[in-house]
């Protein structure tokens, strides 16, 4: 296969590529999944949201 | 190569690293920041930091050169690095490690084990093992980096060593894990881009994927007789079963390094640097792609360098560089790549060394500071951050001394020794701490102690590569290794020590009292 006659070598390449594929599929599949509830936004983030709201109101 | 241009590139690179170190320093306010990067790392930074720490210069130059000598069999190491080192590690170890670590307020790997088994002794012993064994591993990277600077800038080795150490130590001591991870991410990105280009350009130069591989396959008849006697069947073939090289490849490299990665303290701690398992899920992709490019690409190029050298000089890669495996990749870059790429690749190699070393310094410092000194002397009057900083200084000095004092024969084995000791000592207890609620404190402690003792015994008396330079076996028994029946002297010590520590863990668990349910509920809530 692709100039490599020994199955033990191309099988290694195939498994390495499949492992990378598994990593990509896993990440995409569970991109927004979390085992635990995500922490509440910090005070800084809450304040930032308030300022944003005010700006929007003013606009 | 123009020294002025190279100097300019290196200065720009160091300015970038200094800036990122400074950002880390500015953002470090608490112990959590210093030891765990505030537990709120971005998934990309976490994954790149994990990958760049994992892949050192020796993984690129050393193993890449080995592929030049022995061929593409090393691809199995790439497969295990991705499948076990990333996929299994992140999905089956990382998520639960992060959760248990947070529930038990662990800041380091020894503290994780200590809190999980409610044992100060486990934390102190684990911290000491790391602090004693890791400088040997760090010395390998430190000396390698200094030699590299010495050769490209033509400066004195001691100067290079001091300069390299000071640069590294400054941002690790000041910026803590935030500084380490920010710089790691930048260094990992540089490595990724360079190695990606290297493979694409190499295939282009050698006439395409299939023709390059076919040319290498056609060279099978040129394998030198001494390598053929060790089981070498060609650069696109796996070695002959039960031959010397087959045993080295399967036990030392594939299993030793491939499995050893799971219990590396500097990598495990990264799972605790993100705020939820969502970040780990996202990091798996970056980690997998990074390891594939940084190891798979360079091992393929290492093997293919034979085609290039043969067509240019009529010699095999190993012969073209005077028999020194470590010179195959640098020499290939010098001869086959455009000049502008040589400068970038130098920075990539520097990055690979620095990213590994910075994490080693940080892990050593937190082990001696947080896990040993703070546990033994709780009333020092200093805060954890200060103790960890002093610990890093101490660790850096020890690594320097080791680099200077120990013979090169032992230093060259530093990575393998550290990986082996960590896997045999910590892996069974670490896996059980996550997945076996019945496991007991005594079982974990005895597993760690027996794994360490068997590892040290196997290194000193069984495994030729270490027993020979150590010389203890020779001094006591008059021979280089105790069992001279093939293949015992070349089987990785991990293959002996790991079963022992697993057996001890299981045995002691069933003869000791199980942990309380309330505590387990707290761990896994």
C-alpha cells in the first residue's frame, strides 16, 4: 500500500490515522458536553454583561 | 547558515517567550494560579501545552534519527502516543482526574494521590520520587539544549548551559504554570508548523508519497550486515520477530514510552488546569493532531532520509552522518531544506526542548515545595507559592549538577529511566484511584514502594543499557547484568516492575480494610 509492502507498517499508519480521526470525532461530538455543571459566570463577567445591557439600552 | 540572521530570529523568539512569561506572571495571584494555572485554561492552550511537554527535542531528533537507522516500525509508537497518550488519557483519565482532583482540592499529582488515599506518606514519597528521578530526565533536555546553543552560536558550553538555564528558570519561577502553559502553546505551534512543512516539502522533493516509499522499499537489500543480524529487514518493514531489535522496539520503545506516558506527573497535572470536562473534550482533537504531526511526520522523514542521502551521496543516512543517529535529522534539514527553513527549524527544536524543560522544572519545584517541604514542615511561615519557587530553584541547581557530574552513558538513558520509574511506580495506584473504589491506602502505598524497588533493581541489575553505565552489578557480582539469557538483558524494566506493582496492589487491597463510603462519595461526587 502506497509503496509500503509490509502490512505491519501500513497497519501502524492506519491505526495512527484512525486514532487521530477518533480524537477529532470525539471532540466534535462532545464539543459542548460536560460531565459537571459549568461554573457560574464570574462577577467580572456578570458586570460586563450589565454594562453591555446598559450600552444596548442607550443605543 | 548566517549566524547574524539566526541570532536575530532567536532574539525575536526569546522576546516572544519573555512576553508570554510576563503575561503568566501578571496573571498569577494565588497558589491555584501558580500550581494549576487558575483551573481555567483554554482547551487549545491546555492541549498544546500537554503535547509540547510530551514531545521533547529527543523525541524529534533522537527517535527521528532512530527511524533513519531502523525504519518505519516506530510508527507503532506514534499510534500508541495518540491512542493511549491522548485519546485514552484525556477521555478515560483526564475527565475523572479533573473531577476527583477538584473534589479533593489537589494541586499536584502527588497531592492527588495523597488526598485520594488519605495518606500524607503517599504524597511525600511520591513527591520525593519525582524530585529525585526527574532531574535526571531534565538533565537530558538541559544538556541537549545547551549543546544545541553551543553548536549553532559557537559559544562555550558552560556559557550556553548557564544562559539556557537562566532563560528557562526565569519564566518558570515568575510565571508558574500559567507562564509555562502560555509559552508551551506558542512553542507547540511553532513545532507543529515546522514539522508539517517538513513532511510536505520532503514528499515533494522525493517525488510524491508512493514513489518516496517505493524508493525506500527498494533499498531493503542495502541494510548493513550488523543491523540485519539484529533483525532489520528494511526501512519499510517491521523487524524480524524475536530478534534483538524486535524486542527493543516492542518492549522498550512502544510499550515503555507508549504506556509510560499515562503516569507522567507533569502531564497528569494538566487535566486539572481546565474548568470543566467540556474543555477536555475540546482539547482531545488538538492533542491528537499535534502528536500525529510532531511524531508521525518526523519518524517518516527519518526513514525517508535514506532515500535522499543515497541519491545525493550514495550513502545510507547513518553512514552519511558518520554513524551518529542524533545527527540524521539535523543533517537532513541542512542538506535538503531551503535556508530560511533551517532557521525556523532551529527555533522549533529549541521550542521542543524548552517546553519540556519548563514543565519539568515546574513539576520538580511543586513536588519538593508543595508535596514534601510543606507536608513535613507545615509551619515554615512561607506561602505555597514562595516554597514552590524555592523548590524550582533547588530543582534547577540539582539538574545542572547532574548534567555536569554524571557520565553521559547514564544521562543518555535519563528519559527512559524516568518514564519507566513513573509508570511502574504510579500507574497501578493512579488507575485504581480513579476506577477501583475498593482499593486501599496500604495497597496504594505498597504498590508505589514495590514498583519503585523493582524498577531500581531491574535498572541496576537486569537491563543492560542502564546496568552497564551504572556499574553496580559489575561491582557486586562481577558481571554487567544478572541474567545473561536472551532477551532478559534488553527487556524494558517496566515489563518486570509493572506486573509486580499491579500484583502487590491487588493482593494488599484484599487483605486490608476498604475505604469509607462517605469519603468515596466525596471523591466521586
